[in-house]
């Protein structure tokens, strides 16, 4: 008995690890507040030392914000994969397969040029069931839109 085909989501749709994003941004904000607070409360510190504390706190927050950036946006014409530092736009016909195998840290897209593109916007970290559901939805979208013959 095969699993029922997932219902196609309405386009445009954005897939992102929202729990992971919330945790990263929350931790970043708390770390920034705590380190900045410590810098302001410590006595016998020069202005430069305080500034270096605040700068370090801002860098921690920036790194965590960068880690919370990944997403996959699907629309009528294709998919935009936003990873940590790169964004790539793909037409539906370029996506041959959407893979999320047991143990994979995120979805991989097999592309028509023979390469594989990691899509960090769908990752099973702390929301495994949602990642599986999102991967199935993206797979169904790729299959339905990738085989369509546009005139």
C-alpha cells in the first residue's frame, strides 16, 4: 500500500525551519542583551572596551541571524533556494528529484545539470515531521510543474 499523494500547496509557498529560526534569533537577542548589559555594568572599563563587548555581541547575533536565513520559496515559475550565503533561482524543469533520506541534514535537489543542490530551508533538525511534510510537498510541486509543457 503506497502513501497518499500530498496535496499541492497554493503557490507561492515558503518552506523554512521556523522553530530553528525562532531559537536562533531568540538566543542571539538574549546573548546580545546580556553581553551588552555586562559591558555597561562592569566598572573600571574604558569606552573602547565597552565598545568591543558590544561589537562582539553584535557579531554573535549576526552569525546566528545568518544561520537562520535558509528558506525555499516556490512559485509558478520555479524555486528560489536561499542558503547561508548564496541564493539560487531554479526553473521547475531544472529540478529532477527532491531527496530527504533518513539521516540527511536537509533536502537535496538533484538538478538537470548533473549536480545536487542542498536546500537548507527544509531540515529535519527539531521538527522532523514538518520537514518530511515540506519535502513531500516540494517533491509533488516539482513533479507536477517540472513535467508540464509550457508553450
